[in-house]
C-alpha cells in the first residue's frame, strides 16, 4: 500500500467517524469551561473522540482529571495563597504542597475542601483503577480484569505432526499478543462515558465555586 492510498483510507475513516461521533460529545466539544487551565485539554479530548482515537482520549482524560484536581486544590487552599506576592508567586506554596501528590491523595484533599462531592470522589477512585492505572500505567490486569478469550493449544511432535488441544477460556491479560487489538476495541466502549462523566464533574465543580465567588 502506498502512502497516498493509506492517507485516502484514513480520510474516509475520519469522515465516517466524525459524522457518527460528533453527536455523542457535541456539548463537551462546543461549550467551553471558560478556564484556560483546562479548555485546551477538553478541546483536544473532544477531537480525539470525534475522530475515534479512543485510547488517546482516555490517556488525555487521565491528565485532565489530575490537572483539574491539583489546580483547583492550589486555587482553593486558602492557607497556601500568599496575597502579599504578585500573581506569579502567590500560589507557590500550593504548588509545592500538591504538585507531587498522587491521584488518590488529590481526590481525598478535593473532597475535604468541597471541590468534589463524596459521590464524585467514589466515582473517581474507581476511575483511578479502571482508566488511570489501566492505561497510563499499562496495568493489563486493571485494563482487562476478568475478560477471557477462547484459545486452543497447538503442539508439534518430533515428526512435525501437530495436535490441537481442547478449547479453553484464557485470561486476556495473560495473552500479550492480543493486548494491542483488545485494548483498542475495549477503549471504544469506555472512552466516551469516561470523558463525559469527568467533564460533568469538572463543570459542576467550576459552577459551584464561581457562584460562591470562592475562585
């Protein structure tokens, strides 16, 4: 296949994906947060999903979530804001406090400060295993969990005659040769729901704090 042929196929796939996927994330794509800290990621994730780049969308949603939690913690922890400094340095203490925290810690801090609700924190803790650890940490047990794949063993004797074993259900996480395609297919079933829920949590949090004039 030539480069021109492959590009032509790619463009046709994009056209089909765009038509099918835009309705699924049209609100997330069209409606800004109004926050420069988060809107570039929201925009890029939306475009990935519209183009059906679902694994990329999941890893970017992981980043959006962690970036959102850390940024909001820095902005809302009043004990870390130095109002005697100019804007370039007034958040330094918060950056030092939260910058290296892991996701489970930032979820806990965000819940205690009222940035997210208890219910949302429970959802995000589940997402930590299902998406952040599974994709960003390449933890295949977290990715595939108890999914199984029918397999058969083929063995050869010294005369190069082969025998086919019985059909068995094997753990997908153990079948390295199947991970690439399996993860790509699985991501198409989960990426939209993941981003839409994270987006919903972000919008709810931003609206609440803007209304309370706490940001």
